[in-house]
């Protein structure tokens, strides 16, 4: 790891009280996101979060300590509720996601004395399986009456007093959840139907710039270049010239910054959907000329994201080649937080990808690793990035 990153970690540690005061001033009494995850790429020359998720699915990958930390932090938010409904994705065969749901249900059950049930949006009530040989449980179709949502469980209607949303709402804001009387978190307004990655990273970079002025650090070390292009249709090759033009501009900016920091590696980019998750709609670009010659297979994979939503607005993001490995394979850190506090981190690795590519794709595996410890190398940087990323979500 570079001396610059080690020095940055030391500066953040020594400035912790000043940073905390700045964060609280920015937060201005707002509640932290109930939960959040971020993907962290660590290279030899910078450490950046490259994705942020307000509806995380991966609690089953936390360590035992991470589960206990989650319980304690959920307890601070949910202890008052007696009936909690978790609204989940409409998947039918995604066993990894089902593991997440059941672990999340178990965590919240341990954090509260509440009765907890599951629901899906739309006319769907799926029986799903935790794993091929795991336990079976049921979801219920979410219904609405007189400004409240409920489920029908057997012969009776069941009304929750709190709804935990674990569906990222890529398609639309569901009418069932509009202006309901019950408390719901995260706010459905923050679903991918309206949330954009570019807005997140714009505010994040602005906050990092402001904090850097206060504690005298180099924002380059913990932020990434990006821009967006709209009106793209990969299937019909519409907007690809505009995409290449903007990509060229970003590469030029990165080259200048790398030269200023004596970094000799060649810059590269990721093309990502500006409004989506699950690792869909992502393409690594080493040479911007290839944007004009993307083959049919990749144009098809980039054309639409989850639920068939058109991938027409593209985030062009500085690529961060990972220096982290696990069992010889490229790896990256995924940080989970509850109520703004890190509850654990896990390692995502992929034996089918290179150090340049997105690891959130086919072939990925997870290792829960050890508990988060702020005193380990780069621990204070991770803490700071997580706090600012969570702060972005409530501003």
C-alpha cells in the first residue's frame, strides 16, 4: 500500500473529532439510513467506493460478529415496533437473495420482540427456498386499504406498524406504498426508479472536497472521476459517439491527474447503468474506441437492466484496478452499515475476472472475513468513506 494512503489514514485518525463535528453539522439531526452497503475498490494509489446500495442484499455473508453488530444497531431503530413487514424482491429462484432475506429476518427478530412477516409487491405470493436443501418460507402479496398496507395471512388481515423495504424499486414507485400511514424505511422515493448514481457521486465528491479543505488531505485519494451520457440505446447503437466523446474527456482528465500524482498505470473506465443494481449493465473499457464497436452480445447485455428497464442513461466512471486478492483471485471489500455504523465487511472475489473488471458478476464468491476494526490498516479511511457515503443518502 502506498505511503500516501497510510499517511491519509493517519491524518483521518488524528482529525477524528474534527471530522465527527463536521459530519454532525452536515447531518443536522437527520436520521441515518436504516441500512446501506458500498463496494470499495482498493488500489495501490487510491481507495474509492464505486457503488452504493440503499437496499442491500447480502446479510447472509456477514460474519457472526457482523450479525451481532447488526442486531445491536437495528435494535436502536426498531425496538418500539410490534409488527414488522419486510417487503422483498419478486425473485423466484435467487437462492442467494433468499438467504439474505432469511438472515435479515433473523437479525430483526433478535433485535426486537416483533412479529415479522414477508411480502412482495404485486399479485405475487411466492413460496421460496433458502437453499436447495434449506428451509422453506412464504411471502404474501402486499395489499392496501384506507391508506395502510397489509397482508392476508390465513383468514385474517395483518397490518404492520413498520415496513422495512428490501426491494430497490427499479421499475416504478408502487402505488401500494404511496403516502401510506405506516412508517417505512428506506423511503420508497429513494428507489432506483428515481435515484441516480451520478447524483450520489456528485454530492459525495463535493463533500470529500469540502472535508479535504478542513483536514488538509488530497481528495484524489478517496474519490473517482465520472460523468454521464443520456439518450443511449445500445441495441440500436444510438448515442455511442456521444458516449465515446465523454469517455475521451474523462480519460484526458484522469491522465492529467495521474501525471500530477506520479502514477504510471494507464487509466480505464467502467460504463454503468446510472439507475440500477445487481451488477447489471456494466462494461469495462480499456480503449474508448471500442465503445463504437461493441459486439452484439455486449450491446444486448447493456441494453436493459433489472426487470427489463431500458439502460438509456450511462454513468462513465474511473476504473480502479484492485490490489486486493483472495486465494489468488481479484477481490474487493463490501462494507455493510446499519444506522450509519459499520456492522461488518466482507470480501467479494471472482475467479473469472481480472483486477480491472467488475467483480459483482457471474462467478463471484464471498468471504465474511473478520469483524471490522478501525485500527487495522486503512480502517479510518473506510470509516470516513462509509460515513460520507451514508451522509449523501440523507442530504
